[in-house]
């Protein structure tokens, strides 16, 4: 991929992620979980945000590094 195009796409996607992800994570953290099993509540409020951050890290990882580690 052209380095200029890669840089532009990275900048646009970082702005979008920086704007949307904190709002979504705040909504997940402050969700009303009354009447929900405590295990489901823990997964939803603890594990899901961690998976979101890990997914973002993999999404922004350059393809060359993904190829080296087999992703």
C-alpha cells in the first residue's frame, strides 16, 4: 500500500476511534445490570472492553507484523 494512502487512512481511522470508542466504553461501563447474572455482568463490563482494545491493537498493526507472527 502506498505510504501516503496508509498514513491518511491511519489518521482518519484514529480520529474516528478516538471519538467513538470512549463513548462506547463509557456506555458499557455504566450500563444498568440489575437482574442480570453476575458472571454475564462481569464479562460485559470487564472482558468486553479489554477485547475491544485488543481488537483495535490488531486492527492498527501493520500487515507486515501480522504476517511475521502468523495473524
